[in-house]
C-alpha cells in the first residue's frame, strides 16, 4: 500500500472524505516515529554500507537513516566507540559527534569504512512512496493512523480500541523472528 492508498483508506475508515491530506500525513509521520522506535532492531531494518573517507578527514558522516550504529570496520578491524575523555589513549576508535563519528587516529590515507546499522523506516512522503511495512503489513500503518486520528478528533470512545489493535499488530510484527534462524512453529510437510 502506497501513501495515496493509505490516505484514502484512513479517510474511508473515518468516514471523513474531506479530511485534508496534510492532516493524514501528520498521522502517518507520527506512526512512523512509533514504528522506528518499536522496529529499530528488526532484522529488516539492519543495513550495511561502505564509505571511503578522504585522508586526513577526522569526521566520518553517518547515513541519514541511521538510528543506531552496530559496528564500524576497516579491513576486518573493528573501530570501537569511546567516551570523549579517552581521546588520547585509544588506538582505533571513534566518538559520536551528532551525525558523524570523530575518528582517532585520523586516517592518513583514503580509507574504506564498512558500517552496519539499524536504519529508520523509509518515510512515506510522496503519494507513490511505500516501504516494507506499508507493503507487507499495511494494517499496522492503518491502525496506527486510526489511533492518531482518534487523538486528533478527540474520539475517546475509539482511542482505546485503535490503540489496542495497533499495539497488538506491532507486537506481532516485532515477534516474527525474520532472519534470526529460528522458526516460530514447527514446519510439517507431507511431501518429504
């Protein structure tokens, strides 16, 4: 489900065909914030990227969608995160500086870094935008937006129901166990 389809579904569920798209966009953005917190460690949000750092450049920029860094490597050697007061006593390390890593020591040659990190869910900005949650689990977005709509419309009667449904579906999504080499139930097959 892309953003346009989600917007229409929300208006249909609420029976508010004239609700402004900008208001629905606010609901979607709020739900994405909640999903980024709830799904930050979901295997589908783990990304790997490489970046070549120019020689004598102390700050390595992080990807714009980074929520949490898992690891930083060069040539199979990990770089460790250190607190700021250990700057002079480390061999290969970095200190977080906003959306950058301050490297110690500063590489003297162009160096390729590999970053593994937990990424934010791709936001639904344009009408044709989608992401893995909206494609495979549109109900999560829908119930999250309906919960946000109940807050916006001060519909206390529906707020508890939509919140419960949203939390149930997010919990089921978190517990799926993708890419963790575990099955949630035994697989039975008569065609062995």
